[in-house]
């Protein structure tokens, strides 16, 4: 029986060694898979960060262009406002002059001056001299 037990022992020993080796290989494979997954996650994170950064840069660029366009439009409106204010002042002065002229045209003095100059009329107490 002693001789039979020896082959059984070595067979068990080999089986245990094979199991241990298989378990070690399995752990090693799992460790390798874990490392590969970790690397993939890092790569995904980098890509995600790059995408977010790219979007942020694009957003800043778009907003900068919009700000520049609005600033140019604002300057244009300011110039237009200044021109319109100048025109308004000019028109107010013109309106004042026209109102003064309207008062004069509605006055007796205007009627008398027009009658004398255009119609050749004279007042009751005036003498008209004509050249020959």
C-alpha cells in the first residue's frame, strides 16, 4: 500500500500545483484586465476632458466674436445718435426762425411793406416820387 500512496500523493500534489498555477494565472489575467480597463478609463477621461475643453474654447471664441460685433454695432448707433442730435438741434433752430417769420408775415408791418414794394402803394400820409 505504501507504493500506491506515493503515486496518489504525487498526483494530488501535481493537481494542487496545477490548481495553484491556474489560480495564479487567473489572478494574473484578472490583474492584467483590471490594468487594461484602468488604462481605457484614463484614456476615456482624457478624451472627455479634451472634448469639454474644446467646447469651452469654442464657446469663448463664439462669444468673443459676438461681443466684437455688438461693440461695432454699438459704435455705429452712437455715431448715428450724434448725427441725429445734431440734425435735431438744426431743425429746432429752423423751426424757431420759421415761427419768427410766421409772426412777421401775420403782422401789419409785413402787409404794409409788401404792398409798398410789390404793388407800389403808399400810405395816406406818404407822397410817392417817380423817376421819369
